[in-house]
C-alpha cells in the first residue's frame, strides 16, 4: 500500500466521509510523510468527494498588522502552515474576506461557507466559515496534537464575551480595496488552553485516530459549539490559563 493509499484509508477509518464539510488544522511535519503538500490536499479532497467541502484557515495576522492594514484575498499569503499556503492558490478555491482570519474552501459548500464573513466586524463572528461550519453540520479535523489551534473556539468567546475578553475600538483595514472597520482586542488569543476541548468531548463528538504518523482528531462542530458554550457560560475561564490575572 502506498502512503497516499494509507492516508486515504486512515481518513476513512477516522470518520471522514464523502459529502462532509471538513475544516482542517494541520501539521505537515506530524504526518511524517514523503508526500507533497499537493498530494496530501488531493487525498483530503478525495475523502470528502465532489459533494463535500474542504476548508483550511488562511489566517494572516502576522502579515496584516501594525501600520500595514491591507488585505488582498488574491495576494496576501496565510501565515499558518504549509498546507494552507499551498491550498489557497489552487484552482477552484474560494477565500472569505477578513483581514486577519480568512478561510479558504473548495467544494459544494465553498461559496455558502465563505461569502458571509465580510458581514462580521470581529474575527470569528456568526457569519464566519468557522461558525457557519456548525450550521451545516460540518467537522473539524486536527492533523497532529494541535487542538490548541482551534480557531473555532474564538467564535464561542465572541458569543459569550467572557469578562477577560476586552474588545477595543474599531480599526480601519483595507480589504480587497474596500475600507472596512473591525473590532480588535489586545486579549484576543491570550492564554488560550483550547486543547481542553479534548477533555470535554466524548465519542462520537470527538474521534481519535492516526493519519500516517500523526495523531488526529475529528470533531463535530455542532457538538463543540453546544458543549463549549455550556462550559464557558458556567466558567468563563474554562479555556484560559492564569486566571488570577483577571480576577
């Protein structure tokens, strides 16, 4: 069996099915493979099939910051890993419009999941592909032990508005040539312990397995939204560290 065939088999065993909408957070290094990024992306796309949708975060917070507040969906590269960097330039990929937290998608629901992001003035608002993933019954796939990279959880913070999250004044960004105002926060992304979602979810809402050499996690987005909201409303500090700073 080739590595490509093994990866396809591993995805099936983990629970990725044809027709799924899957947002992938990835560590290419964790796979321990000689496959190229293009080949890995091809296998992921094959796993969801023509009726499914493959999504990847295309975050640009390192490139669109400070005095450089200009985002161009066609030229501003992601800063979050090799697979997204390759994926966003491939044919048929659509990219949501947000200066720092865009998402790329290809497949049946690509436009549906990306088109509304420009309506939000926060990074992971209700119209973002992250939150819309829960609406369409999608899944989050983590390739590697990288649950702490779960950007979806920022959407739950945006709903709950825990006391430690202090949004600042809106700032102007140029997004695909249009001036837009976005709300920022100095605390957004501070001290998150998102790997704790592995402790609050149970099967079948979280499925654990291997993709080649990588530990992998497949999470039901609706379940994470429900359980995450409950946890954070009961304890606003459930997913942050060093709460003494804020009490």
